[in-house]
C-alpha cells in the first residue's frame, strides 16, 4: 500500500471514530436531560401526593382543636350568663365536661397545636418547592449542555444527521410569568 492510501484510510478511520465519539456524547447528554426531567416528575409526584395529605391533616387537627376550644368558650360563656341555680349547675357541668375534654385532648395529643401544624405544613411545602426548583435547575443545566454540544462545531454536523436539535429549557411560561408579576394571595 502506498503512503497516500494509508493516510486516506487513517483519516477516514479517525473521522468515523470522531463521528462515533460525538454521537455517543450527544446520546449521553440527551439521556442526562431525560433523566433530569424524570427527577422533576418525581418531585411533582411527591408534591401532588404530599401537599393534599398535609393540608387535610392540618385542617383536621385545627378543626378538632377549634371544636374543643369553642366548646370550652361556649360553656364558660353559658356559666357566666346563667342566672338561676339550676342554669348555673347545668352550665358548670357543661364547662367541666368541656374542660375534661380539653384536658384529655391535651394529654393524648400534647403536640396538638394548630400553629405547629401550620408551621410544619409551611416547612414541607417550602422543602418540596426547593427540591423542585433544584431539579428544574439541574434539568436546565442538562438541557444547556445538550444544546451547547448540538450547536458546537463539528458536532453540529453530526447532530443534524442524527436528528439532534436544540431543546427548550424549563421555564415558567407566559401565563405563569404574568401571575408572578402579582403579589401572592394567602388564604387560610
């Protein structure tokens, strides 16, 4: 074989190896991006599963606590407004029963305080939203790496041949962007 033939074969082999390397790198970056999006799905699933359960739990505790305190307050008011002896006896018995219920609840559930439950709910929501923001940032980072690789020379030549193209980043969208311009409404 002549030297020219060996050089041509070597160049062709190097080009084929280069294309294979670029293709494999693009596949790895695409898979990283897909994995990053799967992580977003995991966090969204956690949010969808956990938040309603936490809200229901807090509402249940708050409603229970509210009912106990309302009964104590009503019984106290009735006892203070009673005018006859029989009314006072009945009102004081009602207040005693309400106080026993309050005491029983406090003994059975020493941590039953709506404020703590709301703080826990707020903490859990914040934690989930922070995790979601982190995986979205990771997804955007993986997308940026893929987009950069697809657009760099000589990968741009290989990318076009194999159907790789620039992918969109995860953003809030036009509707949400408009909502972000407004102050948030907080309802309990």
